[in-house]
C-alpha cells in the first residue's frame, strides 16, 4: 500500500474514531498537514508560559478558557481576591484556587471597585468618584448609591459578601488586583446612569432663572403644559426648553405619573414621556 492510501485510510480512521494512534500515525505520514499526536500538546507552550510567568500569554490563556491558571501566571499565591483585566474585558473572582470569570463587566465596575478597595468609602466619596458630583445631598444621592451597590453585588454572585456595608461606608472584604500595562491604560468609564436619570444638584447660591413666559408656575405645572404642546419628550429636552435642571424635571414627572396624568415609554436614553390618554 502506497503512502497516499495509508494517509487516506488514517484520515478516515481518525475522523470516524478519533483514536489517538491514528492521529499519531497520521502526523508521521502527512507531510502537508503535520498534526500533534495528542490534543494536550497544543497546551504545552501555554502552560510553559504560565510556569515562566510570561504575561504576554495572558490573551492566549483567556481565549482558551484556562481562567484557573491566571493567578499563577500573574505570580499570585492562592487566596481570595478580585482580578480586573481591562485589556480582556474580564473580571475574575478567585477563592483559593476556585476561579470564576465575569466577562464584559459594566464599564463603571472597575472604577467603583477601586474606590471600595481603598477602604471604607462614604457615600460622598462614591458620588464624587463615580459620577463626578462635587456636592452631595442624601435625599437625592442615597438611593442611586444603594442601587449601585446592589448591582455590583448581583454581578459578583455568589460572592456578594465581598462587598461590605458599615456605618463608615462601603468597602471590599478582599483585595482587588488590577492588571494593566503602559500600553493598555485604564480608560475612564462613562456615568453609571443614563442621561436624565442621574440626580444632580443645582449650583449653590444660584438657581436657573425661569423664562418670563413660565415665571411663577410650579415645575409640575410647567412640565405638564409643555407636554401638552409636544407629542412626547425626554427629560433633557424638557429641561432645556423650560430652563430647569434635569433633577427638577424628573421629580415633576414622577409626581405627574403618580397622579396618572403622564406616562413613560422606552428605556434608558430612549425614555420619553407623554400625557396619558383620557379614560372612559
């Protein structure tokens, strides 16, 4: 039997049985497509890079799904920690060798974790660090802070206890290891809340002066009148046209919805408000 027939028969045997002897023999005869005798041979260079702490192999390790070896690749001893890898859009949760991967974490997540990992972080610090607000108002900002922490804990399941709440503020109970390089800086994330949702404060000592056409009217009445003129509108659109702050318009809209005079449709940036159709 000539070599061509041998190679052809070996290929058929390998495709039908996946027997490693057939694959090894095929690697000896097939001069065009050399194959490894064992599937594990493809991992040898990767595992060697892990042993040598070669960080350039990180992308290859992630693409192969070998998340459990990443702490060793980074030179970390087994323990409890969170490992942020922005270049791979990945967050790892390690619990003494047991590694869970969270792909595509929210873009606000790295900044929030870095704030909490620095120690007890007050609500004022979270508001300033995450949203860039210089003024803190408990009535406006406490609800979104609590919602933010809840979203983070949900993302970290089953390790929700790694985010701790105390009288002094919020913090992580495990260290956060950030993997970056000079060629891969960590980009600043966008705001957590979509436009029109984030509570803001009007500048101290000054207020937005209403136009002469709407002076003397309550914000709720102004918003309702403007929606009578428009088919639908977003919070920023109403705020600009009425010369009011987003937070003032949003409070007015919430009151109108509680009175069942206004309804909303859409989600996030696409949220629009309109008057409710009369019933009966």
